[in-house]
């Protein structure tokens, strides 16, 4: 779990979000908006929201010790300067949106960072809401 969030955080460190107005209810039915909302919460240091968007090892929303671990892993930006830099990088990276492939209750979002680098985010839908599963470059 910690590695999954760290992977997301590493991607977010150079790639965090500036999408104002993404509301949780609005993001629930769209995997790309769900990613945006989760990364916005990560950049803002809002552990509760990040963990609300994250699935645990059992494939269910994190709770108990996994939620505690999730909350401890969230604050990855030491200061506002690094948060601002992450927001700008994510803004650039997501300017063209993601290639989204869905298969029933799963979605794979691929963001092209540059010619050599892609950021892939895996999402899963439970009861009409999209959750973060993992990400990698």
C-alpha cells in the first residue's frame, strides 16, 4: 500500500494537479476526473481525501491499519514551493488529457509526459465510484 502511494506521490511530485473545481461527486462516474480529484487532494496534503480514493490490498476502500498507513504516506510535499512545482508539472502532463481504456469495472489511463515517458494509472470502479489502484511510469 505504501509503495502504491509512494509511486503515485513520485509521479505527482513532478506531476501534480491544478484542476480547480473537481468535486468528489462529479468525479465518481468518470475515471479521469477521479484521478484528477485524488491527485488534487495529494498535492493539497489532504490525506483523508486521498485515502478515500484508494483501494486496499483486499480490493476495497482502505480502512483500519491500511488507512492509517495510507494517511501516514500522503504528505509527500515538504513545502508550498514543492506543491506549486508539482501542480505545474501535472498541469503540463495532463494538458492533452489521458488515453482511457475501460473494461467493465476497470480503467487504464495513460498520460503522455513526453516522447519517452508515459504515466499509467489503474482505476477500479466499485458501486459506481472510481478508485485508485496503482500507477507507474
